[in-house]
């Protein structure tokens, strides 16, 4: 009986990359988050979508799990300056991905090091609709209790379809303990525990890769949760990866030096 209980629990608590839809949020004021990127990733049979954010005029950060089960990618585009992604808005800039760097220690099991860096084929034009956001430095941390926002084009309820317009939600940074109790592979160094303890608001499928923004700076990346649970969620902690991001940005500016796993 006890074994059965443990097994059932183990099953229920499998981490799930469905952290991506915004539930209980609101429509964002159009173009109020000009760093938001809409990712469309196609293989031979399927198109999947994710969020991301512009950190340099030719570089976007997102989550590694957005590409890990895709296999061979036939097309990978990033749309910047969008509010409604089902329309062709004059503000939109759709740019192909030239290179994509998955963190070399990314692990699907537990979503460890769930971070992806994209180099765009050309620089985005920076204007009132498209702008990069700064991200947390190695020594910059968010504290439990702080309120931050997440935005994305993910689902707005437990069922499809995803949202056409950009949605946003305020979420609280939670004590590490709360995530340690739920995620067996939770790493306090490289993850941030986030969520609304009243379970009314959350991110969900399709929001993955989007930024957790606190005081106008990106501190986290939408990563994973537990299936059918709205609380808590584990996000990627950007400050931990800042040295890696800087290093890769430098490499991407130079010519292609092999070393890190690439997806296109
Ligand atoms: C295409 O991607 C989906 C995930 O979005 C995956 O399940 C499927 O196996 C992939 N197909 C091929 C041919 O790689
Ligand atoms: C945008 O990126 C440039 C480097 O390409 C950087 O100098 C600038 O500070 C960034 N802007 C923000 C808001 O981070």
C-alpha cells in the first residue's frame, strides 16, 4: 500500500515542460514588452512554438527544452515586435535563426540547465516595437517575496488553443524550500522557484522560454512545472548562466568555433 502510494506520487510528480501557458493573466498593452520574441520551430511533421527574449540586436534567449525533442529542424524563425502573432503586423520583424546553442549540460530529466541561446541571421532593427532587455549579472539575485512579470503567447486555459495576443501575469518569487519539496532535481543555484500560492495565476504550455522580468531586468526563463499543477514552477536562474551567456555571445560574434551542441 505504501509502495503503491509512493509510486503514484512519483508518477504525479514527474517534472513536465508545460510551464508555458499564462492562466489568470491579462492581455499585455500592445508593444509594452518590446523584447518579447515569438519562436516558431518546424520539423518534417510538426510546428512548435515558444517564447524568448531579445538580449542583443542579433541574439535571443529561450529554454533548451523548446528544441530538445524536435529532431531535425527544417525551419526556425523568431518574430519580434509582435502583439498578435496570428496577424501580419507592420511592427513585426521575422528573422531566421542562424545558430542555436543549447547549454552543453542541459538535461531533459529534471530540466537542468534549461537555457538556449539563438543567434539571428541578421540584426533586428531596434525601434519602439523591438528592443533588447538587460539580464541579471552573476551577483544579482531576486529575493523570495518579490513580484515579477512573465509574458507569453501560451495557452490561457488548460486546453488549446494558445493565445494569439501577448498575455502577461504577475508572479511571486517563492522560497527555495517550496520547489525542493516538489521537484526532486531542483537546483537552487540554477533555478528560481516562482508562482502564485493561490493557484489562480501561472504560466503554461507555449510560454516556455519567455522571461521572468523583475525591475525591468530579466532574471528567469520559463522552464517547467508539474503536470496538472499550477503551483509552483521552476524557472531557469539567469544570473547563474551569465558568464556562459557572455562567453557564447562573444563566440557568436566571432566566427563559428565548434564545441557547444547546436540545433540548426
Ligand atoms: C517533430 O517534433 C515533435 C515535437 O514537436 C516530435 O514529437 C516529432 O517526433 C518530430 N518529428 C520528427 C520527424 O522528428
Ligand atoms: C542592448 O544590447 C547592447 C549590446 O548589443 C547593450 O549595449 C545595451 O545595453 C542593451 N540594452 C539593454 C537595455 O540591455
